[in-house]
C-alpha cells in the first residue's frame, strides 16, 4: 500500500511540475551558450533526490531508517554525478548547453576559494567534525591535501576558463552547517558533564551532525540552557556570515579574472529550517534565528550585480523542501536530507535561474534575413565569437570563402597563438600577407596542406571537400564511421576527402543539398562557413 501511495504521489508531483513550470521555461529563448557550469553544495549537486526519479520517501514506520540512505536509492552528491532531476540538468537542457557538473556536497565558499587561489580562509581550522565532507583519503583527518586531491581530479579553474555561464550556489554550508558544528563543539566542551560527553563521543564516532544537534537541544531543554544555546547560535551565525562574505567576494574576483566574458548567476539561499518545528513549549526558533542571515546573504549577492557585467542574482527563497515534524519517529535521522529541495523545489530553482538570464538577441547584420536557413547557426557562431561580419551591420552571406579566410577563422578560434620562429614553405604567402600568421600556424599544426610543396592559394575559393578535410584535421583526425552513400554524387568525392566527409556526416557537421548531392568541388559561402563552424563547435 505504501508503494502505491508513493507512486501516485510521484505522478501527481510530476504532472503539477510540468503544468506549472514547463510553459514558463519554454516561452524563453536563450543565448546559445556552449557550456553551463554548476558549482555549489549538496543542494546544487542533487543530494537527497532518488535515482529512479521519484519523490524521496521518508518512511517513519520502518524499523530500519537507514534504507533511505542506501546509495542505490538516493544521490549523496559527492562524486560530481549529473543528476537528471536536479536543477543543474534542467538548466543545462533548457539552455541546450553541455553541463559541467562541479557541485559537491559540503562545498562552501571557503573550499571554492581554495580551489581558485590556494587560500583556505576558515577562521576555525581545528574543528573536529567540520570537514568530514572533504576527508577524501578516509584517514579520519581533514588536511588541505584532501582538497588538492579533489581539484586535481576535476580542476575548477580550467572549467571556469572554458565555460560560458556559471551558477554559484554556496552559503548554506558556510553559515548553517558550519554553525551547527561550531555550536556543538562549544556546547559540548564540558567533558565532566555526562550528557554532553555522550554527544561528543557520538560525533567522534561518526554520528550525524543533525542527530547530534537534536541530542544537544534535548539536553538544553532539560537543563534550562535554551537561552544560552540560542545566543550561541546567533553569535556564530554572525561570525560565519562575515567569513562567507569575504570568501564569496574573492571567489567572484577570481572567476572574473579567469574568464572576463563569463556570465555568472549567483544563486541565493533559502531558509533550511523553515519546516523546523520543535515541541510547542520550546523557545528555540531556528527558522526565526536563520531568517535575518538568509536575508543578509541574499542582499549581498544582489549588490554584486552592480560590480560585474553579466552578473545575475537568482532568488530561490520559495524553494520547496520536505516537511519535518519534530514528533516524527525519525526526525533527526532524516533531518540532513529533508532540508534539501524536493523534485518541485529543483524545478523551481531551475526556473528562477533561467528567469534571470537575458533572452536571446538578434543579429546586427541587415543583409541576413530573419528566415534565412542559416540564421540560427550564424547567430551561434557570431555570439560565440567564431565568425565576424564584414562590417558593423553587414555579413555578406553569399560571398565566397577563401582558403586564407577559413584558416584565419580557425586561428582566431584557437586563440591566435604566437608563431614566432615558425615558417611555412609557400611562395605565394609573403611575410606581410594579412593571413601569414594563421597560415603558418595551420601548416605547422598539420591542419592545412598546399596544392603542392610551395603553393597554398590563399585567395582561391575554399571548396566543401577542402574545408571538411581541414576541419577533420583541426579536430585531430578522429576515426570515421559515416556513410557516403547518403549523397547521390558520392562517387565524385575525391579519395583524399572521403574519410573527412564520412566523419563530418557522422557528426552532423555537413548536410547535403536538397537534391541529395554533396558537391565536393563547390566553393563554400560565408553562410555555409558559419553553419559548419557552429555545428562543429557544438560537438
């Protein structure tokens, strides 16, 4: 019966999510970003979501609550997995961008800053339980070598350099989880008290932070120490916030240094204790204590939009989490999971993130009709800096593409590397030729060949066969598997181009003409150049 209820609940949630959220996401058209990078803590990583896509079921009747923590059932968020129902996947799909999933449970601005500049700014590095999240070698002790091992595996800086848009979702662990750990240490420091000593031993033996905090609350209620507990929580919130703000600001500076053109979405925080309810007689209101800090964090994130271009704040205060009842049999055991977003919560966060991004613009070229077959691909190539116009408002889509022009485009995409000391053998490419450096680079990297040992033909029109061969070599000459039989003139494709055309067909880089021909000797236009570049770049 419980399984039937769970299935019905899941279906209802999915239907409601689709009805409420899908239209809002579908109505927007976004800039053609190639990469979307998600950085954040367990919320961003999709912790507590189930692997079968259903709503997480917190059984209060079972005698073995640990079944919920089965890694075959839920995601923990430690292995950089892309979770299909998490907001990182929803956003990537809506943007039609490749996902760089760099969210990890436990991540704070403290650790993120260390990954970006090697500074670990944590005001209390002696905490016994604070960084079990990052004890990656399993020796029971956290050291910076644990963080080094993680970054060696994923390399945050290189990912930031290549991404187009990044969402950063840290703060909850910086302030709230951090506070729980510090308060537990401070309040259990009296080893002569049997109850406090038991809590400390519970944590030292691997007990959960939530369960330990529950034991502390119960002790403080019985010992009339709730005012002291509330005061300690409040003062620690303030210290933790100051540390968060400093580290977060440095993180943003480093991100923009690594990638000045990046689009940043600062994902706000929500109150993780909004469903936290103790007994009616308790004076501890964690939700109320946390509310000012939530507001303070979100206000600070909003103000950074005045400092950086392409910086957006996503308000996620309304994120749905799981209901918690202090009278539940397994209140504290499930506490660490229930503060995370539900399926609807992730849909809401995705909607809020996507809603901050500007809608797609239009091409500035007056000679490109809105209904041109190549419009979307040209926009993609132009937006991502793969190709330029012939003027501020002209593109000349039907103009011929020369061999020198095509090589120059690829040279620019490669970052225009220094070619000092390199040479090419072509007598028809002088040292002061406008495309000299690009041709030298392409020749030295075995991307282009001449007609013969000394002739390149820089001003000759580039044929479709030649350009596909160039792109194949530019890609590193990967293995091929495409079928040339899709083209009615496949017999006309020269032998030296055949593998390159197979590769291009298999990867959707080239299409034939309406009559089913490939036409390997036809000179490509600038519109065709843009379309091929866009398809290649999206691989």
